C-alpha cells in the first residue's frame, strides 16, 4: 500500500509488516524509514532514519508528512516520540491537531 504522496515527493510506501513508512530507490534496502507503533486510535512515530548518501534531500520530511497524512486519514492521534517528528510538527503547525495531548 502506498502512503499519501504529493507530486513533487518521492514514492513512500507503508510497510505494515515491518511497521514503517519507507522511501525506496530501487534497491533491496529502503533509503529512508520512519518506524511506528499503532494501537487503538493512536500511532506512535518512533524513529526516522535516512541513509547517509540520501541525506539533505528532504526524505525525512517527506516520510513524516506521509505518516501524518496517514494518521489524519485514519483518524489516529499522533504520539511524536521521534525528535525529528516533533521538530517537523513544530515547523508545520497544520499538524498540531493530530498530536495526542500530554497525559
């Protein structure tokens, strides 16, 4: 299944079996991943990782945007455990409504 994709972004897929969003470059291993844990009504975005040679291309931001769009489409509250995800949301306040309130 493909996650939400905007025309100028790389293809991002949802790998549900591995619990991650991925950016592939035609190789066996994805060039960027965002791991998550999903449970009843929430998605915890855990860790964003971009391969060394693919950094500075915006892949991390594209992954986060796709994961947040997925959360919105599926009416999930987001737990932004990953510091990169938190920073992305700080820069894109249109996603703040998705963030699970502090307990």
